């Protein structure tokens, strides 16, 4: 039997690889302000740098779900190949002009490969779970969050040369692909039996899974729109009270902090959810993040010392519950289809993000930054209702060892 210490050594390896690989997700989004200044990108083109990845991820996730690849292929090989292809596609962005249609295509390929990294990482973490599913998945989502924030740090360090961010994230992903070979699967790992298409419909047919997925959809309605646009919001807000170049540099660091603090939220929430309950944690988190979405616009143009604490609270709470929806699926679904159910859940959620990511420019135009984020609150408030319903269901006893 593996020594308990070995478990955390391997999970640390997995988390570090996840951080490095996930820098690809927002590598282009982080440099959108610089590209917009250099190439005068339209709002649609700006949104496309993020949404192309989302579309690719959805396509990759659906393909993985329909083939059962998430449960049938060796996870480390799946992760390695996905990371290397994604790194190559990301680096290829440096070849054409920023206005070329090839760039969204390269971002799409990157997104397809993310389906072999993010949900597969959760699948690998789950093989070590023993009464701590929420914490383990929280570690992985925390790694995703830190990885998503890191390009903003690369962007700040790289200065005005946006190419540095692209190069650094590609190199990080290659390192992640090779590093995953050091990971060892836990004792709960097993190959899935032959895949049947009817498994895809379990996520909607079975009420507890349906409610957990509805909660996740409410969470995703808000999350990626905030992550994609908070940098431009902060830059616009800071420029009201300081010179533009100073506002830009401060906004990059503030965006890194706002997104990155979510990693701490994931770890703390994972620890608490295993002790207080999945639905308790997700309901509290969504109430806080939804309230922040409503309130943040009223601080637009205010002193950064007033705005930043609210942004940090929003960044902390908006992703803190994310792992618990995945942990809920892992506890509610049959063991031999957990990978497929997790991949299907993420594909549904990321499909929804396409709506809010592309609606945000129109919300800014129609409502201004003072109210543009407010519609995002609809998602978490719907999620609160779904998780409250799940809490009342008899199968909720399966969550967090009966702590709901």
C-alpha cells in the first residue's frame, strides 16, 4: 500500500503540471489590451481570443465524452499528448498577424486539447480520493485558477511585448506535459468498461446529477465572463484616476491578483466542503459572488484601494465553489463513468460561457461599466436554487460523507 506521504507528492506533481498547462487558456486573453492598442481590434475580435478556446474545449469535451476517451485512454498519455499539441498551437499564434483568422483557429486547437488536460487532471486526482474528494478536486481547480491567472503576470513582467506571454505559456505547457510522467495514479484508478452512448444522458436523466449540473451552469454563467473582462474593467477604472501607462501596468497586476486569489479560495473551500458539506459551501460561495457582480460597477472609477478589495473578494468567491460541483458529480455518478460525467459537465458549462463572454461587450456599450457585470448575478442565484434542491434530495447523503 502506498505510503500516505506519497499521495501528496504525486498530487503536488499533478497540481504543478496543471498550473503550467493551464497558462495556455488565457495566454491570448491576457494580451488583448496590448493587441487592441497595436492592431485596433474590434470588441468581437477581443472576445474571440477567449471564446475560441471555449469552443475548442467544448468540441474536445464532446468528442471525449462520446468516445469514452476520458475513462478508457491512459490518463498520463492523454495529458502528455494534449499538452504538447496545445503548446504548439499556442506558439503558432506568433506566426501570422494578430488580425489573421488563423489566430482564432490556433486558439480553437488549444481549447480542444484542454479537454485532455483539465477534466483528465480531475480524473487523476480522484484516483487518490479517500474521504477528501472536495479537497483533492479543489487542489486541481485551484491549480487551474492559478494557471489561468499566470499569463497576466507574464504580461506584466514582459512589459509591452505581448509575445513574451505567448512564448512563456507555451514553454510552461511543454514542461507540464513532460512533468506529468512523474505522476502515479492512485489505488482507486480502474479502466472503464465498454462505453455506451446512453451514459451521456445520465447527467440529465438522474435528478441529483441534473441539479448538480444546473448549479455548475449557474456558476459558469458568471465565472469566465468575469475572468475574460475584469482586466479591461480594471484598466478602464484605473485610467479615471491615473495616467494611462500607469493604469495599464497596475491593472495587469490587479487582474493577476483578482484571478489568482481564486486558487486560495478553491483550497479553502475544498477543505471546508469536506467538513461542512458540498451544498452548504456552494450556496454560500454563489451568494457572495453574485452580490459582488451586482456591486462591482458602483466602484468603477473609485480609488483603486476601494475597488481592489471588492475585486479580490469576487475573485476569491467566484471560483471557490467550482471544484465542489465536480466533486458532487464524482460522488453521485457510478464509478465507471466518472470521467465521462466530469467531461460532459465541463463541456456543458463551457458552452454556456460563450454566451456571456460575447454578451459582455454589448453590455458595456448599453449599460456602461457601472452595470455591465450585473446580469452575471443571474447565474449564481440560479445555482443557489439548484443546490438547495439537491440538498433536499435523498441522494444528497452521498455528498461529503453525508454532510451534504
